[in-house]
C-alpha cells in the first residue's frame, strides 16, 4: 500500500506541475492575441489543433502506455510540452498575421499532444496504483478508487485555475516570450522528478493488436465517451472564448479576467475533490453513481438556459449575473465531471486500463474541439447568448446519453 500511495502522490504532483503551465498557456495565448486585435473566431481557431491533436494523442497514448509503460509516456508528454513552449516562444512579431496564426496553431498542436499523452498516462496510473494497493490488502474497494480519482481530478483543476491566474500575471509582468521560457524551465524540474522516482515499467501490459480490439470497448465506456463529448463541448462552447472576451469587453483587465477564471477553476477543482462526499455511494460502485450521473446532467442543463434568459432581458449588472451563473454552473459541472472520471475507471478493464482511459479521453478531447470551434463561431454570430444556448443543447444531449449507462460492469 505504501508503494502504491507513493506512486499515486508522485503522479499527482507531476501532473500538478504540468497543469499549472498548461492553464497559464491558455491565458497567455488568448489574452495576448485578443490584445493584438484578433477576432473571436480566430482566437478559437488558435486552439483548434491543440484540441484536435488530443483526440489522436489519447487513442495512441493509451495504447503506447499499455505497450511501453505509463512512466515512459508521462515522460514523453512532459518533453513534448517543453518542445511546444520553446516553439511558441520563437514567434516573431514582425511576421504576417497569417504566418503568426499558422505558427501558433502548430505550436498549440504540439502542446495538445503533450497534454493528452500526460493526462492519459496520469489517469491510468491511478487505476494501476489502486489495483496494486488492493492486491496487497487482498480486498476490493471502489470507494478508495472514487476518492483517489476525485482528489486527483479536483486538485489538478485547482492547479489549472492557478495557471489561469499565473498566465494573466506573467503576461502583464514578463511578457509573452519570457513567460514561456519560465514555464519550460518549471516543466524540466517536473520531468526530472518523474524519471528519478517512478517505476520504469509501471502499467506495462499486453496491448491491443488490432484496431477492432482497440476501439471495441464495453457498453459503459462507449456510452460514457459519447456523454463526455457533449459535456465538455457544453463547457468550452462558452468558456473558451465567450466568457473571457465578454468580461474583457466590459472593462476587465488581463489580471482580473485571469483571476476570475482562476478562482472559478480552483473552486471547481475543490468541488470535484469533494464529489465522493456529495454523491451517494454504493457497495458495487455503480448502482448509486450511475443515477447520480443522470441527475446532475439534467440539473446542469438548466443553468445556461437560465443565464441565457438573463442575457435576453439584459438584466442590470449583467456581467455579475454571468459571473454568479458561472459559479452555479461550476458546482454542477464539477460533480458531473468527477462522477464521469470515476465511472470510466470503474468500467475499464484491469489489464488494459490505459487503453480504455485513452479511448474515453479521446472523446473528451473531441468534445473540447467541438466546443472550442463553436465557441468562436457562436460568439461571433450572436454573442454570449448564442454560446449559452449552444451549451444548453449539448447538455440535454449529454443527459440523454447517460440514460444508456449500464449499472453492471460487463467484462
């Protein structure tokens, strides 16, 4: 149990460092290029390859983590992120707008691969370490798995929130290029810790030998992956471009925008970590958790609808209504996301957990891609109102997919 807990702590701390810089990167790129006069759609376009690359990176990353071990893939993910930061820092302000956009999109693509290789390896490590701990104790405990997943996911998102704030502060103090160099140096320290302390072959198993075997997941993972696509699309459709651009347009500065998004994401992360105390637990790990996923999806869909009504009637102090609404959205979304993150590991097979997790987070990346694209388009077409309506529609679809989640694991 001690070795498993130590490995879990190392993986979690490593992903904290990665997520801190990844959150800062998003604010750096978004606010820097909005200041330069880029349109909402162009801002969204800057992130499209970042999100699209994640779809393939998760699928391949899960297979590679099974084939070569989780530690090696975590190492590859960190190295790739350092390369992405370095490439982005070479952006020349004298280049044409088209050349600058192409360069940033390519660099963001590298960082997108890095993020999802690292995420898949890290989330898979939780399943591996939990199974190792249970094997040592000679017992099974779904409660321990839910707690480890919730704490990992919640604390990771809290660090992402600090990253949003860090990105705003760094942009305002150090500037674009120096900020990227500083973050690359931080990741080099994290990389050294991973290489030094994690078992080299952790999570290594026999990988799938055909595409059919890789993609033919059980019904639970398939349904959950479909729900995950629209769940994260519904968040990013108004969170990626809509909210920060809206707040900046009503007079907030970089630090204020970054600070608010940081506070929201930190609070969201803390709520994710507390999800095991909010959701009723069951002995089998599914009979209470699956209905909870359905309930919280339905509740979440009502939030953007309510905020959209406030936008239609142009309520006084609308920016604060949006801020308050985003707080309610964050609470319901945190519980949803945490339950989903637990369920994928509950449904995942034991020997190929990394492949199952990779398949699931490929759906997650696809949702972010769709949400990012629609965030720019909808905001440009109809402002925050269209983005909110798009979010509500996606969440209703998410709820519909949760109705097909099985309450028993089929192996």
